[in-house]
C-alpha cells in the first residue's frame, strides 16, 4: 500500500505548502498592519474635517448672532416696538454661545494664531456697545443711545469682526478641503487594502481547505485499508477459533473413546492392583477430557472456566467414590478463567488430590467428607482439597502425589500438605505471572 494512501505526504510537498502558507499569512498580517494605520489615518482625517466644520459653524453663529442683535436693536430704535427686544437678546446669546464653542474647538485643536486672540475682545466690545445703547435708551432717551451708535465704535468692531471671520473662514475652508482630500484618499486606500486582504484570505482559505480535503481523502483511504485488514484479521480469528473448537471436540471424542476402552478393561481385569491403576488412569483422562469439553462449549477457545470444570469433576468423583463418602464432594470456587496450559495440569492435580482424599480421608467406621476450594488473591490462584479423616501423609511418596508435585512445578506452583485435627489439607499455590 502506498504511503499517500496512509496520509504520509512527501516532506518536500509539505514544506512547499508551509512556505506558501507562511507567505500568505505574512501578507495578510502586513495588509492588516497597513489597514490599521490607514484606518487610523482615515479616522483622524475625518475627525479633522469634523473639527473644521465645527469651527466654521461657531464663527458663523457668532457673526450671525451679532448681526441679528444689531438689526433687531435698530428696528427697536426706529419703531419703538418692544417686540424687537427679544430677537436682540436672542442674538446676543447666540453670539456668546458661538464664541464659547469657537474657543472650545480652538483649544481642542491647540490652534496658535494671533487672529484667535483678537476675536473675543472684538465680540465683547460689540456686545458691550449693544448693551450700552439699550441702557442709555432706557435711562436717558433715544438721543443718547443714537449718539453712541453714531460714534462708530460699534460699527468699527463689527467691521473688524466680519473681516476676521472672513479670514478665519477662508483659512478653515482651505484646511477643510485638504482634510477632505486626505479622508477620501484614506478611504480609497482602506478599500483597496481591505480588498487585497480579502483576496489573500480567500486564497489562503481555499488552499487550506484543499489541503484538508486531500488529507481527509488520504485518511479515508487509510481507514478503508485498516478496515480491510481488521476484517481479514477477524475472519482469520474466527477461522482459528473454529479450528481450535474442532480440535478440542476431536480431542474430547478421542478421550471419550479411551475412557470407554479403559472402562471395558477395568470390568474384565481380575487383579485389584491393576484395576486400581486403570481406574486412576481413567480418572486422569476424564479430568483432561472435561477441560477440552469446556473449551469446546465456551466462547473463548484459549481460556477455560476452571470453576465449572472443577464442579463437574467433583460431581463425577462423588459418583465414583460414593461408597467412601459421607455425602457429595463439596466444591466452592470463584469465577476464574485460566489458559489451557495451566488449566489441564491444575485439573489433573485436583483429580489426584480429590481421589487421594476420597480413598484415604475416612477412618475406621467413618466415611470421608471431602471439600475442594478454588480461589484467587492479588497474585496467585489457590486450590485447596481437604478431608476430615485420619489421613495418610506417607502416601506422598506414591505415584499420585509425585505426579501432583511435578505438575505443580511445571506451572510454576507449589504444594503444601498440612495435618489438621481431624483430617489433612493439600494446598496448591500457582502464581498468576507463571500462567
């Protein structure tokens, strides 16, 4: 299977992709940096245009307020109608508000111009002239007020105000036009840079998506290949399990045939010694056969449910040695599974120990009570067979006990014989790591 099918791209292609991606990312970052500064310049230019507009508006409001106040006052002097007084006061107030706004904008922009310092004195002088004429008209009559008007001081102040406002308006108009051009330029640059960044981002996104699509296709091919391998392994495992099950079945049938032959031989044998030997061989073959029978019936061909095998073995030996027993052989076991390499020797050991306990665990006038227990602790499996009879420890030198010790050594275990009152206990310890 090719390396591409398992998602392993050549390093050269990967470096080329990373180089292009790095260039694209750098370009995008540069575009964003320029975009940031351009946007800042656009915002600053827009703010400058707005400040220029506010300054022009404040100048125009101040001038218009003074003009309205002067016109309304003249109308009052000419007609004597008091309704002209309200527009005159409103004009003066508008002029003061415009002057205040003008000075605030000038302070914000930190403008330094001699004309700015001349503006407030001229406006205040004109406002004072307007208020003085009204005061004189109220206190001394129209002639006194007109005398102040005809003196020309107010007209001179108003003329200088108009000239100053015209000069400032002209300057601000030029600044406003320049700032508007900068704002338009910044907006065009902003649009161009944004468009360039969008194009680069779109290209980068397309490149990444294309790369991801190729990787997904490669991974999908890898998954399909792994699924094929897994399916082949599953079929091979099922075939192996079937073959193992068939093997265990044939071994069980062969052992059953041997059991039948031995049973015929036992019935025909006259010698008690030979009959006992054949019976022991039969029991050993039966123990092996029960293991293969359990393997054939189970779901896992490599592990044996030794608890079930031990229970079946105790039932069969209870039937064989019922003349020696005070009740069936007691079997207690936890749910334990062992590999076949351990379970067959262990069941042969259990057969020998239970057979020995049934035959020698009874005393004069007393039947045997035999118990078999299989349990596990943190690091070992423990098989214990005990009886309540007089026991014959000297039997340990005979064939059965020799077989027990050799089988225990083969699976890394040990055998401990313990004299009790009454009876005898045989304990087999098998370390799990030895299994």
